[in-house]
């Protein structure tokens, strides 16, 4: 497995409000990946750990919520690592919508 795809998403909501919006919009994450499917999730403190399936692969990811930004990391399986650049671009574009 290669380096994770990571993106920082700035916000002005504060930690609790950002966390609430992410919790309410987590279902939208599957749409960010080609062939995205079901999401399993759990919180550990201010970090949301989740997995989703895309193109027959399982993708493990984390969203760590801070006071002024959210740090997203996506661990791509080797087959999807070819799409790392496109996934990073899509995350940078679409992830802020989770905080709206």
C-alpha cells in the first residue's frame, strides 16, 4: 500500500459544529469515489474512521476534526492507487461540501 491520499479542509465552524456536519453528511462520501458503495463508520474522539467499497475494493479512511480544519486521509489499495491524483482532486473539491 502506498502513501495515503491526504487533504486538509479549512473551516470556521469550530470543532463541535464541524463534527456534527460531518456526522450528518457522511453518506455523501461514497459518491466521491468511482463505484462508491456502503460506508461503515465509528468515531474515536474527534476522528471519524470509516471504510467504503469502490470498484470491488475496500478503502479505509479517516477524518480528524480540528478547531479550524479537517484532516482527511484515504488509504488506497494498490489497484486504486493509480487514481490517487484524481481522488485527491475530488476530495479537495467535494470535502468542503460536508461542512456546509
